[in-house]
C-alpha cells in the first residue's frame, strides 16, 4: 500500500504571471538564472504556429510564471540580465 502524500503548500505551488519577456534570448538567459538560484518557474511562449507568431508581435515573446513569494527574486534576475544602464540613460548627464 502506498502511503498518502502529505498536503502540498498551495501558495507555493500556485504560479502567477510575473513579467512579459521580449525575446527568446531573454527567456533562455532568465531560465538559466532562475535554475541556478533554484527558483521554480515556467516560461511560456506566445508563439502559435496557426497564426505564425502574430501574438508575439502584439503581446511580446512570452512571459515567466513563478510563485508570488518569488516575484522579487524573479524581477531582480530579470533586471540583472538587462545590465547597467547606458551612459546618459535615465536623465543623467555625463
């Protein structure tokens, strides 16, 4: 007889949309960063072969989902991928 599974933590297993991704490269880099940090996540592409990527042109490449409690860590990883701002960006003058 197989013992019953312990109850799962429902909030931990519930994935919510965290951020929209711009392209495949960004998605792959974020996936690697989140895997390295051990953050459970799902990356969903908006590509639809029937409409030949129409939604990606309108809505972005796709999005990342994770537990609400990991939102800050996911957004921080996404910001780290963007790198430092370009010179003169953000209203700063040289």
